[in-house]
């Protein structure tokens, strides 16, 4: 009986340790821990983080105060209108000029889950066209990124989208940032943004 109790308590300890390692980037209440770059709209409503084009219809970013190197990140998003967005990682920002790598969040046929290098080489890798069907436009989706040294993997709704290695990514560190693309007409809802350092 004591052995079973010890095993059970050990399991609970491991479970709590795993949870404690996770960092909830969006608390569902406000934008604490984030910095707004640009004039586009970022606000919290009904426990959701909403990104929306502003009257200037320019680029906008909501970036973490902290820097991250190796991690797993998951986030739920829902697209209400056409428009390009994404999650930048290992990024640096001056004004609304961002350098780093973006896991794409975009309308159908626009490579959601692919990796784009801003102010650099452009598209590094795009998912196979057949994987576009994994995007549920207008519904809730879950995107996951795993970034360890030079190795990047993305998933969309549990399906692996890209898996590759890149020396330049491996050398970098930086912020996590959500994007609003220029051009207007963008409205995306976010929730459950959770990062686990690796």
C-alpha cells in the first residue's frame, strides 16, 4: 500500500513539475507581459486576445517582453476576415520593422504553418499544398511550434506542416511576436497561448 502511495505521489509531483515549466503568455485578462509595436489594434474581450487592423492599415506587432531560445509554443486562433498574420520567434523589433522568423497564419492556400524570414531570405519552407485542408478557416485552430537550436517543426490541428533545420535560425534568440499584416481587413482571435521552455 505504501509503495502504491509513493508511486502515486511521485506521479503527481512529475505532473505538477511539467505544468510549472509552462509559461502562459496570454493571461486572458490584459496584455501584461506584451509590448505593442505600431498603431494597429490589440485588445482583450471575453477572455480572448483580438488583433485587428487599425485605420492606418499598417504592420503591427504584439511582442513578448521576454526573449526565448528553445521552446514549444501552442496557440489557438480563429480568423474572422481575410488577411495575413503569424507568430514570429527569435525576433527583434525596431518600430514596426521586425527581423526574425514567422510561422504563417493566413487564409486558405496561403501557406499556414510555413516559415518566412522577415527582411532576409523570404520563404524558407512552405507546407505541401495538400496540407492546406487542415486549416479550418473561420473556426478555432491550434498551431504548435517546436524550436530547438536549428530545428523547427510546426503543426496545425495536430498535423505536421513543416520540419526542417537552418543554421541561421540556430544562431538566433529573441522575442515571440504576433503579427498584423499591412493592407487592412484583418481580424484574428487568439487564446491559450502557452510556451514551454526546452
